[in-house]
C-alpha cells in the first residue's frame, strides 16, 4: 500500500480529522488493501460504541409527488412517466402498527416535497404516532421547509430529521440541481434542524455524475465539522427517465471505503447500509455493515406502492429489504456476526468497551 495512504489512515484512526488534502488523497488512492485497513479500524470503533447491534428503521414512503426537479432523481417533477401516489393518514398509521408488531421502534416518514403534506398534517401524524407508541422515535425526511415548519414538527414530537446535504461543494451542487434549488438554503435547513434539537442526518450519493475526489473530500470535511448524528450515503444509481439515465452507477467498493472513513471521522455516527447498496449488488448491505455501518432501513410502505417510489431503477423493496423480511435479515446479520435489536437506536454517547 502507498506509504502516504497508510500514514493518513493511521492519522485518521488516531485523531479523527485530516486536512482537506488528506481526505482528497485518501479518496483518490483507494485500493483493496487500503479499504481493508480502513474497515478494520472502522469496525473496531463501531464495536466500541455499538457492539454487534444493528439498528433497524421502518421506512414509510409517504408520497412520490415532488415539486423539485433534481437531475438524478426519478421522482423529479418533470418525469411524466412516474406513477404518483400519496398515502392517507390511515395508511401511514397502519404501517406504524404493523411495524411496531414486527419490532420496529423507529419510524421514518420519507417523501418527495409534496404540498399536501402540510405543516399541520405532518404535525398531527407525528403526534398520533408518539401518542400510540411513546417508546418509539419518529424520523422525518420530507425535504426543505421553513424554520417555523420544522419547529412545529419538532414541537409535535419528531425526534430526528434526514436531509442529505447532497454535496458540500456549491458549484457541484449547482451542477446536479436546477437553478431554483440552492446550496445555501439546503445548508441553512440543516442548521435550523440542528438548532431545533433534531438528531440530524446529512449525507450524499457516491459516484454521482461529475463527482470528483475533491468533491468527496469536501463532503468528508463537512461531516467532520457538522458532526451529524446520522449520515446516509449510497451509490448513485441511474433512473431511466432522468437526464442521468445513461450514467454509470456508483460502486459498492467506493461506498464501503467512504463508510469506513466516515465511521473514523465521527465514531458514534449512525450509519445506514442503504437500500441503494443492497440494490447494486447482492450482499451489498452486509458489506456495508462490515465496513462500519450499523443501521438498516427496511421498507414498511404498503406493498402496492413500493414500486412507485422509484428514485432510481430496480430499487429493492422486497425480501430482506422489506419489513416482512426482518427474520431473514436477522439471519443474514447473524451470519456475519451481528444481530438486529428491538430498540430506538439513538446515538451512543458513551463507549461500551474501553
Ligand atoms: N425529498 C426528501 C427525500 C429524498 S429521497 C429530501 O429531499 O430529503 C432521499 C435521497 O435519495 C436523496 O437525498 C438522494 O441523495 C437519494 N437519491 C435520489 N436519487 C438517487 C439516485 N438516482 N441514486 C441514488 N440515490 C438517489
């Protein structure tokens, strides 16, 4: 292995920070050997904080309507071939009931930016879930809203909010989004969420069109500084009805490499092995866990709407990716030395072992 890479990994494992150029060098000089060393350090950190426990989140995809037009996403407003749906409150609460019985203690309501999910409607849904299941955490992932709306959702009892920053490089942000979307607003939203006391999830795609090592280095520096409680990263996967239909997908290897680096930058971070990881390769989820991830988010949406929430092609929503497949997911986790737990899965603040 490259001597500089070796030194950078040791420095990162020891100090949990690198200069920006250090991150860029590490990303640009990825190798199977470096990945293995990083994963060993990352797994050690993850074990110190979370043992062999894997947290699960019940993902409810509440709406495929979206007012935005992100170039990479299949739900973009100008995709006329997308089959749109939105769940009713009753359907959402039924998903939660089912999920609770299956052992989920965190529910994630995710969707496109759909005006029908008004501030008041979402607040009353959050209240209903927290009232029925006070032992559960509610996570929202509904996109960008005014501070006042986030505050209302927080006051209603929402615990966490996932809003991937998508990229920490303003010029690259402008390259993959239409002009009416703004990097500054996205960052401002993340700031508000954090100030309002949400546990915040940032994140980005790996291998998105035009993405460079310098862009990824900026993402890593951002994670180092912002220290989000969660960080969702997954490979870019093309969707046939977007401007990026013909672009190659991101790789499992690069995603796992970055998962390990993020675990070392911010050891207590909650790090999902995302659906996109399981989608690009069979066993991708397990590889993510072995690289330092500690969360999986099986799909709890009603079976007939799952295929319609198509942010990219061939998105998995059945088998171990579904809430019904939990028993098999547990078997797969056991096979690699991990176990799924019935737990809210909050950020760990103390190390379990020295
Ligand atoms: N509207 C919500 C939820 C968006 S979907 C929000 O803005 O947060 C969740 C994530 O899916 C996005 O943040 C994006 O990073 C990811 N995503 C979108 N299109 C994708 C694609 N083609 N490949 C991989 N990930 C994608």
